[in-house]
């Protein structure tokens, strides 16, 4: 039996069990709080910020390591190798502390593989969209193995935010359509070097596909709603900002940054937003998350 949104009763709120004490505290129901006006706005804003920080735990710790490890490495160990060790350690600690499940780890590992494959192509001799200038023992085909974790960090954030903010989605397009759009986005990252860049055509198609789709989330005690397309754009913006910080610290370079650092072109914001669409599509196929997604009947 399903409710009017197509969700099974009992699964509209709370996607999977809270795995640790911190998550149980953050996701505990708080019905009927006596808040109004500016006080409510401030409390919801603070609660949202805390849950976002928890959702960004892997990304935050990983990028803290990116900023903290000197470019010359430590104790004779190259920086890229230290970053790989740090990423593996953070990931293992999150699973051990039950901040992440094994099923979620499998999905995040897929993001790592997908991202690493893209990196290998982009740094190859015939493409050279960007480069990793420093030496490392854990470089494969010119790409340090830690780089896949930057894509995994985005996937980790979406998975964690889904649980922390009690996310549900209304009017999601049919899964085969969403999957096809995501596949075309990924293919365009490769193909545009040979047959032209069709990102804006894809963006228009995605805008139509998700035009009615809204995401519901619960910062505190009340459900809030926003267009899913806006969420894609906002997350893409934050990833673009993180990319600017990373290139400033010379983790990698674009060709125009070899002489001196300059801001990453704002056009990359659109690329990251499209990559978020692809990442979201993978996350939306996780079994415990599908229960919170409403796909209208044909």
C-alpha cells in the first residue's frame, strides 16, 4: 500500500537507521517546537548548518588534509601519496564509527572509479585539460590515486545529506530517463574533445526532465521544499569554489595556471553542476533511498 506520493508508509521520513549516537541526536524527531519569526529562522538556519557540516564530514576532513600537507610532502613521502593514505584512513574510520554503511561505501567507491577514469582521460597527452605536476609513487597514467576521492567526496556528501536532512523527492522522472541523461552527461565529458561540446543541449534537456521535480528536506522540525534543479546548481557552485581553492594550493593545474594562479573559469561551474546530476542519479538508485523518491505513474 502506498500514500498519495507513491511512498510506502513509514518510509517517508528517516532513510535507514541512525548508525551512531551523533546521527541519532541530529536526526531525532522534534515535533511541535514553539518557534516563530526570526527565532525560528535562526534556529532552522543553525540546524541546517550543523547537518550540512556533518554531511560534509568526509569532504571537510579530506580537504583539510589537502590544505595542511606541504607541497614537498612530509618525512620524504610525496604529498599525493600522503593524501591517498589520508583519504583511505578517513574512509575506514567513517565505516568503523558507523558514520557510513558498507552499501554506501560501495556507491562511493563507484564514484571513485568513475572520477578516476575521467581524470586519466583528461590528463592524457592528447587532451591535457589539466595536470598533476608533482611526483608520487601512487600515480597511475599520470593521475594520483587520491584524485578519485575528490569525486567520492561529492557522492559521500549527497548520501549523508539525504539521511541527515530526511530528504525526499517528488515527481522524479522515470529512472531510465534519468539514467540516460546521466550517461550522456558523462559521455560528453569525453566526446566534446572530438565532436563538440553539447553540455548546454544536455542542460536544457535535464531542465525539462526535472522541471517538476522538488526536493523536500527537514532542517529542524518542519519540512521545507525547493526545486531539485536549484539544488544541482548550488552544489555545483560549492564544488567550483572548492576547485578554486585546490588549484590555489597547486594540487593540480589548468593550462592557464602554469605561470601564475588565476581563478578557474566560471564555465566549470556548469560542468560541476552536470556532474552533480550524474552523481545524484547514482545515489537515487540506492535501495534505501529509492523508498523516499516519488516517480509519477505513466
